[in-house]
C-alpha cells in the first residue's frame, strides 16, 4: 500500500465531505408544467378543488415556496368586492388569461378571521381574514402582468367579465404552509 496516495485520498475525502453535505441539503429543482397546471385546474376531487388550488409547496430551507393556480369567474357589476388578507404569506400574481381589476387597501368592513382548520388556510395561504372593501386602490390587470401583494395587505378582484386565471407564487418565511405538499392531481 502506498501511504502518500492513501493520505491524499483521505485528505480529499475529508475536504469534500462538507461540499457533499451541502449538496444534499440543497432543495431539488421543482418543475410544474403547463400540463400540470391544466390537470390541477380540471381536478374534480374534494381536496384542492376550490378557486385557490395550491399545486406544490417546496421547502427551501429558510423559507417555503408555494405555487398555486387560481381561476375566478365573472364578478357582478356594482357588487361589493371581497377583501382577503394573509397575515404571514406574500403573494406574487402572474396573470395567465382574462382581465380584472385588483382592489387593494386597508378600508375593509368587518374583517373576520378564517377558521384555522380549513383547507385554504392549512394548504394555500396561512392565517387570513375575509371582509368587504369599503374603498380601495384599483389596478387593472391583464395577461402577462405581475403584481406583488405583501403579507398583511387586503386584496380582492372586481370587473372580471368572463374569467381570470393567474398563478400565485407564495414565499413563506414562517413555514406556515405544508412543505412537501403536492396537489392530488399531480401525485404519482
């Protein structure tokens, strides 16, 4: 046995162990295809079949990243605009199709907390409240638009003529969303 070669091999192994450990702790790449999004939107089961359909929640160490797809139907002209506020989760919207007016602001009537045990809270948005806008800022949105709604900001939609489909990217620094969640339509 050649001692210098053994020592070099042991030294290299010892030097590379931290690199290998770091590589194992890095989250894997996660992909969501257009076909996946379509499958989730067409899903008819009971779990994840509401307007807000969380596709995946990925644990990235310091935070979770959740990706949801939402499809909203037409709103009634002149009807009150619902306001939802997520206390811990920011949302980044990317409009896929349709058009609407995004309403934001803090003039909300009778905000009521969602029960902690309902699906939208447990899987999609974390602790949240629901109310109705008395007034608010109005921003027209259309395909290709991106909007960031920070945690704690009430938001809702108005002026949807047919339907609005958008992706919601949800950074979750408090890990309130279930890491590893996969929508039933995507489970293998």
